[in-house]
C-alpha cells in the first residue's frame, strides 16, 4: 500500500478515495449529446427557445427560436444537466443545471444524461463542478480565457463513484449550502435595490430625513469643491510595500514612498477605462496625474460629496481620444442639488450604514462559499462520510 494512503482508502485515477468507492469514466456513466448547429437564417420569433451559452450564464438573456421539428434527444427541460464544452473559463465553460424554459440545445453545449443506476443527476453536476479545472487543463486554448474541450477528453475523465445512496446524501448536504448562499444572494440583491432607491430619493431631496426642511440650492460643482490633477510618478516608484497608498486613473495602483496629500479628499479617475470612478481617501496618500483630487469647500461633507459624484456617473462625460479621459473644466460646470451641511452628514450616515450592512452580508455569503468549497473537497474524496 502507498505510504501516503491511510487505512481504509485507496489511490485511484480519480485520486485517493474510500476503499468501498468505485472509479468510472464519464463515458461509462453518462451520455453526452451535442446541441444542434442552427444557422441565423433558421432563427424565428416563435417556436422552441434555442439555448445558447449566453442563456446558461444570464437568466435575462434573450432567446432566438426554432419553429421546426427537432430530434427529441436535443430537447432540454427544467432540471436537465448541461455542459458547455466551449466558453470562457470561470464563467461560461462548464456544467449547469438548466432552470427552464423547455427548449432545444445550440451547438457547443452537451446535454448530459447520467446512467441513473450508477450516477444521480445531482451528484453528476457536483462532481463535474469539482473536476472542471482538471477538464479545462485538457481543453484546447487552456492558456487563454476562451477554451473548448473535445468529447473524447471528457469521456476519458475519471470520476469518484460512491454508492447512489451516498451520492444523494452528498448532494443534499451541498444543496443545503447552496440554499444558504442563494438566500444570502437574494437578500444582498434586495438590500442593494433598497440602497439604490434610497440614494435616488435622498440625494435629490425627493425624500427628506426627519428634522430637516427648507429649500436646497442648485450649485455647480465648481461652487462646492475644487478639482486638480495629481502629480507624475513612474511605475518604478510604485511597489507593494511602501508606506503610502498611490492612486491613479483606475483606483489604487500600489504603494509609494512619498505622499502628495494629507486629509480627507475625494479622488476621481481622470484617465483610463475606469475614468470617473470615485474613491474617498483619508490620511496621507500619493495622487498620480491620472487622478483628480477633489477638495470639498467649507460646508461640504466629503462623504456626501463622494456619494453625489458616484451618482452622477461621471464616466458618461469622458472624451474619446487614444484613451478615455475627463476634463476638469467640464466637470466643474455640472449642476448639483446641495442641502445644508447637517443634512449632508445625515444622508451620508444613513447610506454608510446601508453599505456596512451590505458588507456584513457579503462577508457571510463569501464565507459560506468557502465553506461549501471545503465541504465539496472533503465529501468528494470521502474524507467526510455521510453514511
């Protein structure tokens, strides 16, 4: 026996697994049925939805339709296991459980039909998810983000095979974690929508906080803050270990040995693909020439100003050139509804509390995902047994 394999386990093509588990290839446990190669001329506004890779990744993606008759083997219904054998690593490539509606598969997607005497559909999806990285390494173009894998490479992939009863127990345990993660995702989405609605109402004065009244003043940004680009710095002067954060056109670039500013400011990305992004900085930092340092004037709260600037979607004002960029002169002319300082602070506090609540929920969700990954590793290698 291999010295690295503990008692009760064995080394197999699928890794170290319990002695009472089997090993089988994908071809021995399931059928892979490829989708149809529909031509755009065959698309219609009615008929069966054509399920493309886009539809696997985005529930809101629109469908094209096929009005003719199809081979029943290519029909897909809710709950079917699908595998996108061509796509982008980390997003479109890999296994999915189809949530509906009924449709017909396009090419680049396999319909996976497990042999139910050997493999449950739920376990097949889980084990596919577990070995997707291994499958991707066999794929053509693995060193790029877009890959496709041959059916023969999939067929020859080995799977750990516990009993059907243990497969179902594993699927139930991981399904419970999926339900927790899904519930947190839904709650996060709801809280984000609530925060977005609150921002729209509070930052425009449509809704006033208790205790505040009176008219707001419409001012140009140049009346409530100053804007000036940062200073030049070379890439060689930016590292990961120096004392001061260095900000550029796309946010934090790294660390610098010196600083240009000290205090509370709002930074706006001036140049680059993410120009218009907004960051609040406090303390000492270096602002490069690709960042706009925004200084709030008296009676202007820095946190409220950052919220207003984010809500303005400044990227829409970028000017086309070799790379997108913002004009400080143009930004300073933009109008802004401005409440008194005390109301600014109250608005910023309410929205900051909402952000804090979202952060707590996102941390819980991310932790649950990590726990699920750990559970999957333990359950699919038999290090934790449920039966």
